[in-house]
C-alpha cells in the first residue's frame, strides 16, 4: 500500500471519492511512512491513534454522503497551531507540556472539512529561524541530501520535510518573513503565503502579529489551493481577519496566463547570488513568456531596506508577544528567590538562544530613546515598500523572483552566523511587510541535485492570479524529482 | 490651555516657615466603563464574583489569543467625552504598554498612548468654599484593567484574581488646573456626577470603579512651577483631600529646609495619613509603547458620534440650571438635587406640576432625613416619588394639614402605600364640615369664657382657641376654617 503515500492530495481525494481506497487505508499508509521516517525528526508530537479514529470517522461520514474539502486526507499541522487536547510546543521548552483547551481557527476549519491530523510538525522555536535548527526538539533533516545532511529551511521545516518525504499529503505552515516559501524552496515543495488577513491568526502562537500569516505546504500548486481554500476565511475573533470570500483558487491553477503581465524587479538581483539562481530566474522568465505572459521590468527601489526593517519590526512585536510566557499560568517554570528571579530563570531556561536574541533586539528597538530611530523608521520603510508594490502594479499583474538566494545548506553551517542566516529571507520578507500573497514553486535542481524554487508575488487578495501564474510555472518546469528515501 | 496664570485664592495658600505656598494639582481619574463585557474579550464583568470566574482565554493571556474591541465600550467612551465637552477623535489607536507583573497575564496592557479617543475638553466645578472654577480636560483614553494581586492570603505566596483583567477603563486626565484639595475633590465629585448621569460609569469609589492618581506640586503664589509627585490610586474624596494636604505639606517642608523635590510616584496610606515613596523617576518603567498589531486603528464615523450626541441625557449642570428656572428653587438646593441622576429624577417626578419649593423641602428634609436615619439609599426608598407627590397634592387641596402630612409620611415610609390609602385607612382626613367645626369652636369658647374676653381685646390670642379646636379634632380640623369661624364668632 506504500504507493498511497506517493499520491498528491488531489488524487488522494479523488481516489477516496471513487472508492479506490478508504481514509483508514491511506492514513495507515502515511502512519507507516511517518514511523519509517523518524530520522527526519519532522514531528514533535504524533497523534496516530487519534488519526486512525479520525480516519474511521471520515469513512463513516463519507458513507453517509458527507464529504468535506479535505475529507479523509492525512495531513500534518505545524506545532505553532493550538490543537485542542494535543500538546502544542512552538518547538520551545517554555510551553512545557501545554495542552490547549481550544483549537486554532485554521485547524478547526480543516477538521471541519474532514482533515485527518497525523501530528504536530517541528519548526524553529517560535517560528524564529530559517533552518529549523533553533527548535528545542532537535533539528529537522532535509529529505534531500548531498553527501552531508542539509537543513529543510525554516521555520516551517517540519512541514516542508514531511510533505517532501511523502509522509503527509500536505501540511499547515506559517510565514512571517518567508517561513513557508523558503522551506518549500529547500525541499522541492509548493508553499503559499496568502494575503495578510486571509487566514485567521486566532489560536496560532504569535511571533510577529502584523506579519504572521498561515498557509499550506503541498506537493503541487493545485494541492496548495485545495488546502488554502479550507484554511482561509473570515474570523470575527481576529480583528485583522479580512471579511472577504475565498477566490476560485482550485480552478485558477489551470488557467491560461496569456496576456498576463509579469514584472521582473531589478532590485532582486543581489551581490553574491549564485549564478545558478540567476539562470533559473532567467529560465523562469522564458517559461512565462512561452506561456503567453508579457514580461515587464519593474523597480522596487526600497527593497534593500526590507530585510533590516523586517528584523526590527518582527523582533519588536515578538518581544511583546512572548512576554506572556512567564511561567505563571501554564508551561514551564523555574522557581527563583522572588518574582523577578523566577521570571528570569524561567525565561532563561525556557527560551533558546535565537529567541532570546530576538527578544533582546525587540526590547532594544522599542526602548525610550531608540524607538524613533528604529521602530518608527522601520514602519516608514514598510510604508515605502508597500508603495513600491503599488507603483509596480501599475505596470504588471504579478512578480516573478527567486524564492531564496541559495539552495539548502548543510546543518550547522550558518547557525552561528545570524546575519548570513537572516539573508535567507531577502526575497520573501517584502511580501510579508506589504501583506501580499507569495508562492514558491519548485523549478529545478541545482548542480548538486538540490531543489530550487521560484516565487510569484501577487496583488493583495489576488491569489487567483498567483495560482494561475504558479500553475503555469509548475507546468513549464515539470519538476518531478523526488528525494531518495535514504531514511527508510 | 493650562491655566498656570490662575493664582489660587489667598484662603487656599498654605503657610510655610518662609512664606505662602500655592498648590498645583492635576488628576488622572480611572473610571471603570459600565459594560457587561470586558474591553477586548466577551468575559463578564460582575463585581464580587468568585475569583477567576470571569476570565476568558484572552484575559488569561493564553497562547494565540487575540483581542477584539467591544464596541459598546467605545460608545461609552465617546458618550463620556461628549459629557466633558471634549473633542472626539474619529481616529484613535490602541498601543501596548509593556511590563511584567503577575496580575498582567499578557505582559502588556492595551491602552491608548499617542492617539486617544477623546481630546481636550472642559468642565466647571463648584468647590464648597469658593467660586466656580473651570478645569481643563487633557484627554480621555480607553485601556484594560489588570488583575488583582492578593498578598494577604498567605505569608509567602501571592494569589492572583484575573476577574478584573481586561475590564474596560477610561483614564480621564485633567490639566493641572486645581489649586486646593477642595477643588480637587470637587472636580472628582463633578466628574462622578457626569459619568453617573451619562450611565458610563457607576462612580462607585468604594469598589474602586472610580479612583484617582493625584499630581501635586507647590510654588510660590504665581511663581515658577515646582517638581510634581504623583500619588497613586486614591479612592475617596476625603482621602484625596487628605493626601494632597499631606503631600503639599511634605514638599513645602523639604523645600524650606533647602532640599529639592524628586519626581516620583508615591502611595497614600489612609491609616497613617501619609504618602510614601513607591518608585523614583529613575526606577520608572520603560513601557516600550508601540501600536498593538492585533488591533486595527479605531476609525469612527461622524454619524456614530452624532447619534450618541443626540441621545445624550441632560447633565448635572444643565439640570441644575433648569431646576432653578423651572421649579424656582435656590441654586444650592438645585445643586443638591442634581448631584446624581437618581436624586434628580426623584425630585423631578415629585415636583412636576406641583410647588417646586415645597417639593424640594420635603425631599431634602423629611425624605433625606428618614433615609439617612434608616441607612437606606434613595434608589431603595420605600416612599416612591409618585407617592410623595401624591402626599403634596393632599396638602395642596387641604385634605390634610402640613402636620398631618408628616404623620402620613411616616406611615408611608414604614409600610409604603399612597397618601390617599393611608389618609383613608388612618382616618386622617381634614374636617372641613363647617357645622362640625362650628360646634367644636363653640365648645372651646364656652369652656374658656375668660380667654374669650381677652381675645376680643387682643386678636393675637386667637391662636389659643385654634389650638384647642385642633386638639379636640385630633389635628384634623381645617385650620383656615377654624380661624374663619372663630373670627366670626368673636366679631373680629
């Protein structure tokens, strides 16, 4: 039955619909695959027993003719989404054995649509990282290998690795500066961060509230559209949730892009970028032309300020969002001499070095005397970046860029060099700062046989165009490579 | 708009060793918004509930929980702003004020720092011992309350009750326009009257639903401003006066001894009647305010504000002026009768269509006296305004005398019921039957022949016979009729 794990979500749903196999069967196959892939360390918590119960319940619903958008599909959930009664860690020790008495809106939507949850996927601690190495539950190993073990990207490294290794049909992820798209690029999977406000943030452990956005990591563009269609939707419990209907995303994936104007931002050519990335980008441009798109050079002049601005805004919000982890009401606590000592010991023990670094940066940039120079200026940059995009949309309908400046790198290589690590987000943070949808599509293998992705950035709420362009890219790239199953 | 130019009346100056001092006072009043739900969560706000029973996931700062603004609280803030004659800001924003404490589950308080919902305004206060004073309002903003730390349940542990966590507060900041403890307490009293009239805060200082942070500094009359100290969380009008007095005295002593005042936050100890240092300016928190990214800026429509304005109830000052005009009562009485909404409503119901002065005398005299004696609030008065009005009607139409009316009132206070019922039941109806009165008059005259002669000489002695007749009738004889008949019989 192991061939059931090679299916896409779309074909699995079709297979169950036509009675070729049950949810129980495909779930069992995925659980077996998950167990074989323990070396990837993709999961923090597995919920196989509940998954089998959910699968049986799904089969029973299907027998009664009740079929949701994700009916019976075994999927993974990034361990940043609170799941009722199931340990939720954010890959941090500070949450201890926290079991939320509530379910995040996004995962609740998916459960209502028939999801079978296999477990909670590993990530960088509090989603802070680009390599999944900051997880306090150990790093995730990229299914793609190049002699040495590689990082899967981050922060949604567990989600990306699990989908790439065919141990989940798809997975939820979140993206604050590139945390969906970069790991998708590193693992040969598709990842979309929708427009800010499409997916409710309610019940997702917050990193940087004004940037955080949930989205799926999937095997194909269409799978990602199916997943997003279930995840997204207005939620009155999130004040920043947008009260708009989903688009016709699943159908948009196959739409022609003839006449679509694709912008190529000149500022996305950066110093030191491998020639392979540049030539892949050039190749992408040719593919879009061949599909009938018109290529338009555009300028986003404030791009170079995006990364610095991001690394002010995100830590600032994080320093405040993470203040609630004080050991008082839930999670881990280390008792001290007095209240302040208890706070200090708890937070020193509970947060890893990268999280501590960002809390300190964030605290610093919000401090009296520094606020104007850092936080306020960063917000101004953010406004400029949004204006850059608005100006670009005068001349084009979507942008094509590389997703990352590099292929996946070896575990440990950048861990002690935060600045180099932060550069991973250089092509992805702009979409977060401006709240725009962005998708990474696997486009080619580099000379070492490692996957590289290309990114489409669209207008706010124009996921339909993003999916159409991504679909065209996927078709042209015809990326069929799979990692060798060395972990089995 | 700060009226630093205004110099206090000489009577308000404080005497020091080296001369006179003037007090400069500004207040930050925290008023709990009257609302059934908290500012950013649906949790209830019932006072006195079991600890930690009015707490939502949001109030407890659980992971991934998000605030959603309670629109009713916004409406209440706007209503209050209008009552303070203040600028309503159609654009306002919520900021996070970051600090760590056990009763602050999120690690930050959601407040409004840069862009408050209400801007500058002005109210007039009437200190008991002086002229009316205008006090400027600097701003009003919405914010969440923190939970409550309970230190006295255990020797070495602190308990936390999160019932208050997230409750909506309005912080109303005055300009430093007050010059004496009496002005400061008159200001808080006026503010309380306004929010009560508006129904935006119950003004209950005992429950802590209205409390003040008091900023005090001293200067030579009309001179350079001094350094101020802030006294936190003072929760009664008397304590406000005492704390200011004590704090001003303390500052004067330091300055006169050659010292300087450190800007600091102090606590008022009402038991010892002193203020104590809580933290100095150097120890002040850096709150790292920044816009709350979980909340969109508050953008109000002018029509929203206009609708609230259109349904604004009459405020104490306007009502007072109207009572003077409409019911012809003295300004002092009108002030007492409009101190709060319940009193104003009671009086108005009693006085409507009747003699306003008599009504005021009855409400402020008999009624307040009886309520005071019994320790009952006006809201729970056993005598309804309608029944008191009915009693006044029976006096006016001579059914009973003023004296009998007091008896009826007592019965009414004891057991309720209308004046008519009580008069009927107790047989207190005035005797107006001239035949019966004439008989009683004749009887009195016959019994006191010597007095009759004297009275004929000196009509002032008529009162003796009136008294006799009234006594004989059990107080029920109509005094006018008795007078008239007496005069006729005595040929006066």
